[in-house]
C-alpha cells in the first residue's frame, strides 16, 4: 500500500470540485453533521476522537507537508497515524514551531530533520506530484483508495469496507 499525503483543499481546488465553497451543497457538509458522523465512525472503529472544531490546533497544509517529510524519512504511515492520534485523540496543538518534530520524535524519527524537511522545496514538489497523481486516478477528496489491479477507486470512509471486499475478489482463483 502506498500512502500519498496531500492537503485535501488543494486537491479539491485542483480538481475544480470544492464542496465547501459557498453554502453547503448537502447536509453531509454541515459541521454539526460532520462531527456526529466522525464521532460515530470513531466509535465503530473503537478509537478515541476529539473534534478540534471551534479551535484551530493545526494547519492542514503543514500537516500534509509533515507527512510527506516523514515519508522522505521512510515513515509515512507510522507518522501519519501518530499525527492523527495527536490531533484527534489527544487534542494536541501543532501550531508552535517544532510541534511536528515532537510528533516525529514520538515514533523515533529525527524531529529536527523532519521539521527542516517540511519547508524543503522538494517536499512541496512531492505535494504537487501527489495531487496530480491523485487526480490522474480520479480522486476528488480524501480519503481515496485506488486499486489498480481492480481498476477501481473508492472515495470516503464509508466506502472503506468495500476495499478489502474488492481485494478478496481479486485473490479468488478463477
């Protein structure tokens, strides 16, 4: 599995489909509904969840760049999981200088190196490349799961159960 970190607002802008522009186009984009939905999914998965709405605790573009920087250090998935836990389970603020470096240190990465890579031009280029790659596979939001062997792309957490189902179908002998 390949993780492609990116800032979803940049993906939606590039794809020309921003459901958050203007008034919500459907009830699913209303913040009250989104919070209740996220809480229900967290309960389903058995994971803690704190909605940071109403208080800014991180810059989402910088978080995406931090995940890309972690990928340059060989740890995209472990860092991303730790970052999600820091934000959505612990309610940590990641707005002060070396905050992402501290998250990196939590999983044994060189936090100073990660912080430096966040602002590196190669990291920004990777972000742009990930957006272009995602669009090439039909992505218009996150999370998106692209299964090349099946020729399928699944968007949204609610489609996540379909991913292993589709993979299981590929594994069955003819």
